[in-house]
C-alpha cells in the first residue's frame, strides 16, 4: 500500500509513504491490510503536515472508497489532513 501527495502543477511528488517504507516495514508486516493502510495514511499525513500541507484532494485512481482506501483516508484525516 502506498500514498503520495503530488503537486499537479509541477508534476512533482512532495511526500510519500508506503508499507515498504523503512519506518513502517516491520510494523506493517504483521498486520492486516486495513491496519497497514491506516499506518500509511497516518505517516503520509504526518509528513505532509511537516511540509506545511494541510489540504489535499483524494484521487482514488479508480478504486472504490472502501476497505484499504477508506482506512488510509480516514487515518490521514485523523492525523490532520483535510480532503
């Protein structure tokens, strides 16, 4: 599972997080997929806040707002991101 915050005007990734991120890899390995998605959502929100980003647009890339996508989004909101 991964998430990125991208500046579309420049086509540049500002922050990203994934279950393969060294900061999450061990913790996410032994969790269910939804729980791992929550970790990714929290981390990407934390990194965004550190860069001064508070508001983003959620692009689900065609995935339904359900399961892991929903878990990631709700964790990011809880960590301070506005969608």
